[in-house]
C-alpha cells in the first residue's frame, strides 16, 4: 500500500508500506479521506514544532475516515463496508492518568503521526489502516470528508469543556484557521451569546463569519481592533486562543474581564505570557490538549445535523497530489481545510 511519509522539512514522499492484518479486537480500514492538520504542516514546513523534531521517517496524518474492509477476531458492532471516523487517540488504559480518566494525558499515548516519542508513532495517511475497533465510530449519513472532520471538532469540544459554563458568555476567538472556525461552532452549540473572532487573513475571517461569528476583526488591517474591548478592565468572559501567537494571547488577556477564562488551544512553540495582567485580573489560564471521549460525541453532533463542518472543506486532492495538497493547505488565502482522497 502507499503512504505519505515525511523525512525532513519539505521532504514529503509517497512510499510503499506493508498492509497489516487485523488482530484481536481490530479492523482493517480502506482509507477514504484524510485532512491536513496544522501539526502536519509544522512537520512539513519546519520538521516539527517547539522541541518536537522528526528523527526518523514518519507517516503523517490523524484526521481520517474510511470503510471497514476486514474484521479481526472478537469485533462486534461493525460490519464490512461501514463508513467510520477513526479516532487517532490510543491511550494505554493502564497508566495512572488513564485510571484517573485523563486519557488524553496517557503516559504511553500512541497518537497517530506524532514525533513526540521515539520511535515515532506512525500516522494514518496510508491506503489501508489497521485500527482498534474501539477507535472506529460509525459515520452513516455523513460524507467521508465530513466524517474526517471529527478529529479537529473533538479538539474544539474538549477546549469548550475546559472553559466551563458557556451559556450566555461573551467569547473571543483569536485565530480563525480550521480550529478557530470549529471553535465558533462548538462554542455556539454550548450556548455562547456573543462570539468575536480575529485573524490576519480576510479569507479566513470570511469563513468565521459564515460559521456564525457575530463580529470578525482583521488584525492585519486594524491592529487595534480589540482595544475598545479593554475598557473598564475588559469585556469577554472566555478567550479561546487558537493561533499560537504571543501577540494574540496578550491582546486577549487585555480584552478579558476580571476572572475571565483563557483557554490556550493553539500550539506554535513556547509563548511569552503576560503573567502580571493575568494575576491582576484574576484570569484563569487553562490549557486544552487533544481529546479522547469527545470523539464519539463529535461524530454524533455531525450525524444529527447539530454541527455542520462541510463549508470549511475547501479543497480535496488525490493521494498522487499529496505534495500539492500540503502546498495548498499552507496558503491561508486560498484554503481553510484541505483534504486528501485515498480512494
């Protein structure tokens, strides 16, 4: 089978890999669609992010859907031909954090396409994927492209859970890439009353407005667009920082009201944190890292028509054009979510 493998920055190759057979409790899936994520782009552009670096060839990808083509022993609830969204989250289930219910912090996490451990955890951008049956959530009624959006939507659902009560809240979202746009949908579904979104790209903000933002602000054209929200110690109750940019974090802290909640979602490496302002305004600073149990819920929300990420999918390209797909995903003036079709 063919797989998309990163060797070094801008060294992306389509290579042959073995097609495995499903074991106990596993299924083999014929991949349908994979979405290019921001972390995939970090590996492609820079060879990693922060202290995480590629040290051996690694199959990329973790936003995927496909059709079940073979069942291993002991698998129930799935049938050959089923369209499934596949969670890349594979905690060990044995460590102390798994025992505490913090499975996204598993000490032996095997998250697809991650260079955090060594040897690296190989990703899901391959024509055939052997996965645990427990990772697969039936996605009947969805297109394969929408089913593959379950992973980034899960990230946003987890971030909203970390923020706490959302009903009637005023929300600021900085960064309107796919995660920022999905955060709009997730926050609104959770009850947010007002959502303001910022970005440097007008095209991204147009997607934000279509996703339901009440106001969008082009910080490139209007660097002081958030300044009025800083009056009287701030306006917003919750800030989802989805860009990973220190300037966006600082602007959000200035616009948060006392005892507001700042949820850091974007990951771009270490950031300077305005700690004195956070202290003086008694702001709660919370991280949001990956997800686990939110995955099945994300599929259910999409299946029931309660969240529709389809308008965010701007490009779908063939496996043979994987390099072009990554180049397209890099261009925020053109692309929101770029996906690769494996069939």
